[in-house]
C-alpha cells in the first residue's frame, strides 16, 4: 500500500522555523522526484520545492533563500526546512512523489504563521 505521510506542521510566529517531513512507503522512493506543494485558503495549490532522485533541487521564487528541500533515501523521507516564515506561508503543505506515470500525494499538514 502506497503511503505519503506528512508531519511537522503547526503554529509558528513570523520569523520562526519549522521542518516538515514526509515519510513514504509502498513504492521505490529513491527513484521518484519528490515535491512539496502548498494550498492557502481560497487559492490554488502551488509548487513550493522539488528534489530529483539524485538530489537536484528547484524552488518557487517566493521561498528561495528561506526554504530547503532535502531527502534521505535510506529513511524514505523528504524534508522541507522552512526558515524566516511569513504569514503568507500559511497553508496546508502536501508532499508528492512522481515517477513516470506514477503520481502519489500525501494528506497534507497545516502550517500557520501568526503572532
């Protein structure tokens, strides 16, 4: 059974940090490109960051220099380190795994940035 389970969300003050984790099971994690997306209330889901199977990364302009995506293939886990958080980062964060025609999503974790 394929599963992507996000964790690490919560409430944080502006300027704070959080690290999200996404634990994968049921598929060959190391071969998949992994993504973090987010969806704020009333807005479309948007791509935040991506990491290829060999570790190449890409980021949305809005998070460059603040967020870092990484993966640990031995643990079948992808991470999103989020620093200097802003209220505009408030959203449900989802991880996604893609390889060829296979495409899996997690259930999401809420991140709220507020004082």
